[in-house]
């Protein structure tokens, strides 16, 4: 097996160049020892990062593409190697496929002319590459970077780039794929050029930049998307790291790559990123355990906080074994690009981790377990932080406690869900929210009542979710009441929650959706809370609409994030009530709409 870690003297030399804390240095040491011990004695897997060059049928490769891409990839390789070394992981880096000492580039001609390809054509190009290189490159078991020669130089000297440019989100330790754009002006030798400019048009608009800035952006894009192709998620830098090192590559570092060549702050790898790469098969040069089935269970999690710092301790039962746990703390906004990380080693199956919280409001929080074979297992949580940035550790505990019954329910194991819920309800320390939700879970399993016609319902107030609808449709899954839509394939939440508030009564209404009820003029008012189910991505939006006998009574603003709308409209004399949700945008991705506590009043 190739050497994973250089001698300690070399590692310590580069640790001294970065102000790693004593705890961080200890993490590097323990991670190194654990990974090296697991892969010790394994044969060199011979795996390399493979480079493919794709062009439409009527387009020639960009000028000098093989030599330029050789320089590009050697620069990327040096960047990753230098960063791993700086963090104490020695010369660990991905190897490149070479032929006669030069980068091996596999050329594929597309089936169609350039008019049939665009930025969104990654899937199409992959299918054509599979057909062309099926016996040469295994896209299902190798790590591959695809350069697209989709760049046209116009008569006015500007460039039009229409290439796919993103990483495959499903990339992992077994296989990885990413797309990048090529242009004749793409060359690391031009990073320091400030006296020449380049004008170009891409999917984000028109740009006029110094040639060095263009290369920072596009070479940085290659390095960033290649990170995704290796299975890396986004993560950001701390204020201290920004001052001393620049911008994390897997955050916005694709815009600062090699800025130091022009006197600025460049890009770097965070400790969390390096810890994940330490076990990647391209970095260990070992296939030990690579094909093994992966399992992981967290046990006995305990959440507390010390001021703005969230603390968690627990145990890991993993196969292959786990060597580290990484927390990704991601506040609302900017997708996950601003997620800050904290790392803890797993020792004797246990870990303790401190994750600082630097802003108030809603946070997505992920715990990623790093397996010794390069695999990862991720567990997702939500919490809010108050004005003092103090995280709601109690709510995290509630999520953790309900995870077992909720997972059993999603899997169709209703009796197991009942057993686990009853076991929780016997605890004296069970948080009130979990008590409510476990009782509701039991009600969902045991309830046998049929919906009633609105005109036959009894009482001054009536839950709409108890009523028979005339028609119902939703934008994803099936219409359901008093819970979120889930099945064995779509492992969605069980409980209806909007902005951390639990709604036992409600309607699942993924946009575009429409519920129609025949009221028979039996009611005077309709009230509800509209919002997006907790757990949706930032791209989710919804517009809530109430119609009575075809007339629009209410239309909300476009709701995003944790925003909600409070609905209270008169329905006296109404025969037909329509509850409609539109996406508020093109498409309906993550438009996880919920009618919370929809109620009719007599």
C-alpha cells in the first residue's frame, strides 16, 4: 500500500504553519492512527482520478486542451496535497491517470450538434459517455471528472460557455462524478495575469474580468466540483480562518482559488474536509472495506449547551468502524454554503463534540459519521437559537427521542412503532412535545373513525381534517390528514410541524395541491395556519389560497423558510370550499406545504 502519512517531523512542520489548536492537532493524530491501522497491509488499489473530455459532434476540443488540462489537474492535485499536508496528513492526495508521464484524457464526441447541449445537459452527456466508454471507464465504480468543451468564441472576442458545471450529489467513496467547463483561456499559468481581460457569457449572466480573476473562478470551480465528486459537502470557514487563510474551498472558495497569486487571500480545506478525505480510497490507495455494506447507529445521545455552544455526547455502533464524527451547523439562508463544522474522534465507540452557534434563528444540524473505509453516514436534526445564540438543546433531545418510533412508522412497522412510543411514554423525563407526538402516533395507528360529511359534523368548531373531501390532489405523494406523507421509499417526517410548532390536526398539501369540501352553507368562518413543513430546503416556497364557490377569499404572500400565514375568512353561505396551495415559483421542489389546524366555525 502507498504511504498514507509522512513521517511525524514533516507533518509537524506543516502543522506549525497553521494555528491548529492542541485539540485539533490531537484529532489529526488520532484520525491518522485509526485510518492507517485499518488499511495497514492492504494492497495498492491502483485507482486514479480519471479525466474525460466531451464535445458536441460539430465542435472541436478547445485549443491545446490536453496540455492545458494537464497543467490544470497538476495544479488541483498540488492544492489538495498542500492542504492535506498543512493540516498534518502528509502527502495524502488523489492520483491522476497518466500516459507516458502526461495526463490521460479520454475524448468523447457527442451524438448531437452544439444546439442540443446546454448547462443542464449533464445527464445527457453522461449517458453518451457511458455508451462510448463503457468498456474503458466504469462510471459506477470510479471517480471521474468530465470537462466539457462547450465554449464558443464570438466575433467580438467574447466567449459563450454553455457547459454543465456541477458535482453529482450522489458521489461517495465508491463512485464519484463531476462536470466542469473548458475554455482556451483556462490555464493555471494565467492566474497572475492582471493586465488582460476576458469577456464571457455563462448561465449566471455576462462578465468582464481580468484574465487571472477568470481563472480563479473557473479553476476554483473545477476544484470545488471535484470536491463534490469525491463526496464532500459544502462547509464554510470561521472568522479567524478567513483572516488567516481566506475562504474554504467547499464554501465559496471556488471564487478565491489561488488569489494569493495576485496578492489576496486564497482558498483552503477545512479540518472537517481533510478528516473525510483521510479515509477516501483515492487518498488511502486502499480498497479495504470499500464494497462492504455500511451500517451506522447512534446511541444514547445527550444534548446540552454552554452559552452559544451546542454540545452532544453519545455512542456510535458502525460497520465498518467509525473514526470521527463531524457536525455541520447550517443556519437559514445561503443553502448549506455557510455551514460551519466541528470534528470529534470516535474512541472506543464514543464521542463528545462541541459545535459553536454563531447566529440566532433556525439551524439545520447534521452529524456525519466517518467510516474507516471512506463511507459516511449522516443524521439530520433541526434547532432554533435565541437572541443570545443559545441553541435549543431540549428540542434536539425531543427529535432524538422520537426518532425510533418515527422511523418504525415510516418503515411500515406499526406495531414496533407502538411499542417504542409506549416505552417512551413510561419515562418520567420525557419532554412535553415528545409526549404529545407519541400519543398522536398511537392515535394514528389505532384510529378507525371514518371522515364525516361537513354538513353532518357536530359541534361549534370542526377540524377540517376530520371531514370527507369531495376531491383532493397534491403535488407529491398522496393526500393525507393529520400527518405528513411518507412511505417506505420516501422517508419523510411523520408529524406535521411548521416553524417548530406541532399540529396534531392538519392537511398534507405539497404544492401544487387542492382540497375541495362541500360545506352546504353550514359554517361561518374558516381559520388555519399556512406554512412549510420543517425540514424543507431553502428553495421551497408556497402560496396559500382560499376560494369559496369559485371566488378567491384569501391569497398569502409567497412563503419561504419559517414564514407562516394566519388565515381567518368568512364562509357564511358557502357551498364549496377550496383550499389551494401553489408553489410560488417555477417547479415545486421542496414545496412541502401544510395546512396547520384548519378549522371551520359555526
